C-alpha cells in the first residue's frame, strides 16, 4: 500500500462515517483509481461523496440528534453560497453547479436508501 492511499484512507476513516460509503461500492480505492491516483483530488471527491451520503440519508424517528445535525449540515453545504463548497468542487474536478444539481437529484429522488447509494456511486462510475 502506498503512502497517498494510506493518507486517503486515514482522512476518509477519520470522519468515522465512511462505512456507509463502503456499502455503496464506492471505496477509498475506487475513488483513488477514479482520480488517476491523485491523492489530493481523491480526498476532495471523497468529501463530496460523503456529503452526498449524509445529505440524502433518510430521516429515522430513532436517529440521534448528531445524525440529524450531520444530515442538515450536509444539505446546507450543498445549497449555500459559501466559497468552501466551490473550492472543494474545483479541487475535486467538478463544476459546483453540476454537483448541486446532482445533489438535488439524489436527495429528492424518492429512492430507497440503497437506491440513493447507487445514485451516489454513479458520480464516479
């Protein structure tokens, strides 16, 4: 395992929430391969993927307040006029407008959680 891949795995696992992404067949390795083994771009793509998963996670009446807050913050991040969203998209190699449209499609898809996960995985496949 080379150092850039280890760094990406650390950064992605640091959130403690990437396990959801692993169920989508979007792994740190697949993101790394998608970005032609560019560790910096991989990190920013992983940030967007995780935010999509967080924003589109369905509400659960038994969910913790932390889970609800994570979903709301991810949703706000996609639709705010904040510069950091634009920077992350730029570093990931995506156009912010297209990512916002894609996020809206995923969030409003009416798909089951598994269906939404498949939509998110389509971002890099």
